[in-house]
C-alpha cells in the first residue's frame, strides 16, 4: 500500500480554515489535561476524566508509542486563533490489509457549537480517504450523545448496530451505537 505522506517520526499537519490537526508535543500536556479532565467532555467517553496532570503525561507517552507502531494516529486540534490544542482527532484499530480504521474525537467544552468539530472531522476524513486510501471508517457513540451522532451522520456515517451495555465507566453501564462510513458514501 502506497501512502503519499512520509512515514517519519510524526504525523503530518492537516490544515483547515480555523484549525489544524497536528502532532502533539510535551508542551500540549496541560491543554490535553484541560480537555480530558472535564467531566462534561468525558460524559460519554469510554473512560473516566483525568484526575491528575500525570495522567495526561502518560496519555501523551502512549499516543507516541502507538504512533511508532502505526496502530494509532492521534492529532491535536489546534485552534488557529489562539494557537492552543482544544481537542483531539484519532484513528485507531488501523487495518491496512482491509483498508479500515475507527475514529474518535474530543473537543473542549468552550469550543462546542462553533462548527469546529465538524471542520476537524472533515479534515480527517479527507486525509483518511485521500492520503491513506482507506475504504471504511467506523465510530461508536453513546446513544445519549446526540451531538456526536448528528455530527457523524452529517458526514455520511450510517448507524449499523446497537451494542447493549458495552462499556462500564465510573460505575455506570453504557450502551453504544455503532456507525460506519464507506469511502463512496463520504459526502
């Protein structure tokens, strides 16, 4: 499989109108902590919010380790106006033999409702279907997370399944909606 970007030491920067998806560095740990320690951001996530800055440091270390193995690509979403990381976009469970992966995203609460998650997702999808030449993407979302479901469906994702009691997070059992997007269906 040929890819049109260099498989170097870091992910390529993907630019959009108001943001860029870029490689995360140690300087971004406090921004990551701010996003992933917020209980509202993490409400429908499959893990509990970070309690300490060291959890964000460990998270950053794992992001870099998984990239080195080419098993996870996680970009920081940098807001151009203030040059801060305000969230992440992730490709994981990459399977180049079957040309598929799963996606995830998180955005700081202060930036909700501005169309930035949509812009980040569109940018990621263009890279996935263009540069990586993948055929299928999958996502899962808590059925109560209406905003994420609307965003995914606005980009062409279709609901393909409902998995009951899939996650156990912070003493709560959570269901999930499974969604898929084929390259030919991408809007």
